[in-house]
C-alpha cells in the first residue's frame, strides 16, 4: 500500500470520505511535531479547506437568477501535552481560524460574499488519566454520529462566512468530563455555551452514556436547554434520545438508528425525531460497492439543535441543495434516502445519493421534492484531496419560502490541502 510521510493513503481517503460533506467540512489538522522530550510534546497544527460553488436557483429572500461563490478557511495553531505521571497527562490547544466567502454569496442568502474574519477558534486545557478526561475552554464537542450535537458549526455572515465549509465548530465555553475507556460502559457530562447568533447563543448541559460492544454501540443522551437569546422554546427545552450503531455481529452489515423525544421550554407541543438505516458492503465484488437505505422522520416543531456532518455526505445534511439552501432543515419532514458508493482504487471513491422529501414544510411552507447527487472523493497526492459533486434538486411545487418551483442544477468542488 502506497504511503506518504508514514501515513497510509487509504486512511487519507477515509478521512476525506468522512469529512467532505456538509457544513462540517474539515480534515483533522495536520500535526507537525516541534518538540518531544521527557513526556512533553508540542505540535504545530494546520488545516485548510477551499471550495467553489454554483447554484442555478436562489432561495428565501435572496434575489437574482442563481449564484456562484467561493469559500475557504485556514486554521493554524499549537497543541501539546505533558505527562505528570504514568497515568496522568495535562494537555491543551490554541489556534486561530481565518475564513471568508467571495462572489455572490451562498444560494440561501446566509452570506453575501463580503465576509472575512480572523479569530480564535480553539482555546482549551484538559487533564486525563486512565478512566477520566476533564477539559475546559473553547472546543468542539459531538454526541454519537451528530444527529443532535456535532459542534457549533452554523457559519452565517457574522461568523465570517464559509457557510458550507463551516470551519468554525468550537463552542465558546465548555466543561466536558469523559469517563471510561474505548470498550464497555463509558459516558460524558457536559456544559456547552454557544456564542453563535444563528443558534440563539444557547447554553445547554447534559449527559451521554454509551455501552460499547463487539456488535455495536448502544447509547442514550439527555440534553437540557439552560438559556437562549430570543428563543423561548430552547430555554428549558429537554431532549432525550436512544441510539444504536454497529453490525449486530454480521460482517459487511451496517446498522444505525436513533430516536429523540423533545419537550419545548415554551410549553408548546412535544415533538420527536427518529431514523433507521441499514447498509451492506459487497466486499467480494469489484470496487467493494456499498448500498445504504435510511428512513428519517422529523415532527413538526422538532429542534435538531446542533446537528451536523459526521460520517459522510447526507449525515446530517440530507441533500446538498435541500439541506443547505432550500429546506427542509432537520425539522418537519419525512426523508427517504438511498446511497450507493464504490472505490475503484484506494485513491478514489465515487457515489450517488437519492433523497425524497415528503410531509415537509420549511417555516410553514411546502418544501417537498426530490434530489439526486453524484460525487467523487479523490486523493490526488499527499498535498491535495478533491471532492467534486453535482446535484439536481426538483421541488414538487412553487412556494414563497423557496422562491422558486424550478429544478435546480447545483455543482461544487471542495479541495482539502494537507500541508
């Protein structure tokens, strides 16, 4: 297997596959070791992602006949650790992120092309031993596969643009305690504060428990909204979920499901959301094709909180046009999804995604329709990973929210640049 600088290229491809889809695009920062001696380590971390986008249609209040725009961000800083004993380590990280949007701005009108910002992204310190890890500060945090929490990654104009790439993911203030190891019973206790206006600058706290076995991971989560700016439903909101992900002991099988029940802080009706997904990898067939089917149901009024991309195109932004620009946005919808993916080489994967949106409304307007996306993930060399995608979104009817009832041809090209 070909390697670059000690890394297997197939692992680069896997990283690209797990990080090139949605407003959560980010490759793990490339770490260059600057110092390692006597149990101490200091690394230089660099991450850069760029994209160009084109949409034949605009949505919501954005005028004009389509948009063409570019997004990019560069993140750079330091991380390190110091062993205090054989069992205990203190660690931390500090970095800056520069982001921007150019051109017309995105098709939803969330950016206008003038956004530029440089600010601290991560600034955290932590302490870990064999069975406990406690950290504080500004950092990313996720639960499960991101169905409810996967960072604070809604990047509107005030956060410096790069709406689709969403390089800014860190919660502004956190206290996170991780208890347990990589198998058996483990859990998280967390307090998260968002400084994101698009997320109502919400404060939340909760607990997550998981039981990790050879046949899969069983999990349960409780989330309590503590405060929110101009969002009474989130102040006092309670969300509980149960989930499973694994292969049930069957090689080449993939199963994933989650059910979430939610009561709103403003005493409006309770809501729930759930999904069930099954996939199969034909490991003995050329290109090892994978086939996936998922059924997702969001109640009217369900709040998907900080959901986001975690394990590939379609999670949890279902449909590149629908989930990012036109709606639905993780609420008030029934979504059926079929995905096919194959790997002609270790350096290249190709895939197709189909989404059907029914019983769907976005801010009270019909947003039913269908979408087909075709994509590739290509490791060109050690310094460049490219993921092109083309999509066709076809709404079922005209409505005031989407501003159009026309079919939309959409295209994007994402470039990840490992330094």
